[in-house]
C-alpha cells in the first residue's frame, strides 16, 4: 500500500511542477517608434506558429498613436515561441494599402525588426521565445 501512496504523491508533485512551468502570466509589451504621423491607427498581431504567421493572429490589438509612437500590451501569454507583425493604417481605412504589385504603401514592421528581402519577413527572423517572463519588443518603422 505504501508504494501506491508514493506513486500517487510523485505523480501529483510532477503535475504541480509541470503547471508551474506553463505560466500564463507573461506579458509582451510592444513599443512602436519612428511612426510617420499621428494619423490613423496601428494594427498589431501576435502569432504563435509559423503556419499562421502573417495570416490570422493568435491575438491582436489596435493601438493609438501619440507623439509618433505607440505602445500596446498583450497580457496572459503562455510560454512559447511567438512573432509580431504590425502596420500603420495611416488613412484609417482598416486595411493595409498596397500598390498594384502588392507592395505595401503604408509602413509595417515585425518583431526583432525583421525585414523581408523581395517579400515579407520570415518567421525565423521574427520569432522570439517567452519562458516564465515578460518581455518588451521595440519595433522601429
């Protein structure tokens, strides 16, 4: 009987340790600098996988611009690998405008200040890890 009790105690303690490591109290502070004007809004998306990157975000926030800068905070983020993309909707039409070739006409940016070459930024350049801590990403447009 004592062996069964020991097994149960070890199992319970291991589960408690696992859940302690899966913190969801993390925050991601996104600071956007060098914005052309105070007009419009900043659309910020957080991605939790390479397959969703630059598509449908895991979470998103619309930020306001003051003094050519913007700050948004993603709260209750679990440990994991993430990336951020954003764009400045300067004309306030709720979309990222592009020319006839698909090249953006409005400023945009990604975490780690990743830039694409002949195309959009890559996941591998924009990704970052959160592990039981809150972080700040500063993105310059």
